[in-house]
C-alpha cells in the first residue's frame, strides 16, 4: 500500500477518458477467491451527496457472481503498457483460466477489498444500489441493439470510499 497515496476523488480528472479510453478492471472477492474483468462503460460523479462511480456488469460474466456476493469492489485504472492485460481480462473468463497469472497482474487487498497492485489509480468502493437495465425502460429503442441476446447489465452505484494514486 506504500506505493499509493490517498487522494480526494475530486482530484481525478478526465473520467470520460479514464473509463471510455483507458478502460478499468472491476475486481471483487467471493469466498476467498478474487476475479476481475475489463469494463469501458461506466461513469462517476456525485449522487446522494457522495462521490460515486457506476459500473455495468452483464449477468453472464463470472465477475457478476463476485459483485453480487461482495459488499465492496474496486475499480483499477492503468497506464497504456497494461493494455494487453486489459484486453486479456476482457476476452477470457475467470471461469476458464487464472486471469491474473495470464495477464501478469497481482491481486492485492485494501482492507477486505481486492484491487490490482499494478494499477496507477484505484477506487475502493462500497455498493450502495443495484438494479438491472430493463427493456421496457428504453426510450431510444435502437439502443437495444447492444443486447441482441437480451443479456442486460446490472448496474451498481458505488460510493468511492478511497481513491488511491500511485506515487
Ligand atoms: C474494452 C472492453 C470493455 C468491456 N466492458 C464491459 C462492461 O462494461 N460490462 C461488461 O459486462 N462486460 C464488459 N466487457 C466484457 C468482459 O470484460 C468480458 O466478458 C470478460 O471476459 C468477463 O470476464 P469474467 O467472465 O471473468 O467476469 C468488456 C470487454 C472489453 C474488451
């Protein structure tokens, strides 16, 4: 943990670029195991007077089981040199292989919450609220093209409890 210093979430700039371009790893623990997956859809801001991030996980992901089981999870952001690792974590499932070994990533813990040691920025988060994207609620029906098999995301509104920046 000495490799990181705590910063205020408000010091984090360009959240659009961080999530949409850099991508992130969503990491959660269940029964002593840890899984992680790449995500490039999400957002962050203020809700209920708290700094929050919102991530979207399809029910079919192995990570979904971990996100459901845990009270906390983390969002980890990386330098460009980790793009191959993020591509791998977005292509293969933790059901089928040891993603950490294959991607050259190291799970670490901040309290009970797993994160990725190699990250340059980490949000340690607490789940506040979860719900599923629902077909009937789409106002722009064309967006349903994102769900050809109707494998809708569950979204998690997460309170950013701690933001850690690599020193
Ligand atoms: C760039 C990129 C972004 C992704 N974004 C998301 C996302 O926001 N939500 C999601 O459910 N899956 C997303 N995925 C797909 C998962 O990362 C992928 O299915 C992964 O293999 C799931 O791993 P798991 O089964 O171990 O959870 C993305 C994949 C890539 C490559």
